[in-house]
C-alpha cells in the first residue's frame, strides 16, 4: 500500500464500508472521500485525513505514511474461550499489561497479565489484542515470540484461527486438507481443523524466558 488512497481502500474493503458510509462516519462530504478514492485528491488536507483516521479507528500516522501499527495499542482483552466455563479468571481481576510491537508480524507480550482463558490446554495461556481486527499478541507462561506463518511442520507449536475461534497446541499430523492439534497436557486429546477454514496461523518461534 504505497499511498493514502490504497490504505483507505484496504481498510474499507476489510470492513465492507462504502464511500457514503465512511463520509457519514467521518462527518465529511462524500465528494471528498470519492476524490481520494478516484485519485483526484492525491494530497488531501490534514484535517480531512484526521477525520478519516478517527472514523476508521486507525492511527493517523499510519494513514499518512504506512509505517508502524495500524491501530493504537489499547488495554483490551479479547477472550478466545467459546464456553463460559473455560474462563478461569475474572476479567476485572486481570492486571495491566504491556505490549511491544517488533514489526508487522512479530510480537512480544510482556508477562504482566495472566489470562487463563483457553480450555484447549490445561496450562496457563491467553492472548491479548488491541482490537478484533488487529493481529493478536500472545502470552503463554513467561514470554513468547510469535510469528504469522504459512508453513508449519509436525511438532510445531501453533495458534490457528478459524470461524469458531482460536485454538492452539502441538501439530501432531497434517495433510493437504487438515491440521490435527494435540493438547500439550494430554496428547490423547486432539482437534482436527480444516485448512480451507483457516483464517490465520501463528507459529511460536521462541520462548524468551522459561
């Protein structure tokens, strides 16, 4: 995405927004939005881009130059647990946490929060995310380096996202159509996920502390 026009188009497409809807959210004339999208306004006014960034809930700096995170990092916990019974901690009791973005794909989450919210494994685990449209930052015991990945191998530790939620475990088997994950605490418990339903894969690259 080399310019403001392409970055706006990317976010609009991602969220299914039309020019009329964006102009209403940004309190701008629809013509101003269409001029940018049609390439007629290559250097829109700063007050215009600020309103667009605010309406899209993205960083104004990212909209202007494309560098850094799209979103401001906020202290928001997104729970992946599908059943209430698997939530072991009260959200109100979770302490503050700190995030550091390394680049677009790599994230370190500092262990200032302990979220026991993934029932797929009995160990303490959780993930922390600025909002539901941004790449999750993961926490597991101490610290982990997690990278988005398209290639995985047997015995890799991964998080996978599909329409049902986020699951994680050790890859016990895979073929062209499926990935089978096994629970770390009990390898006899396994879950098979169709590759055609995968939204994203995150591979645990390294544990920074044990």
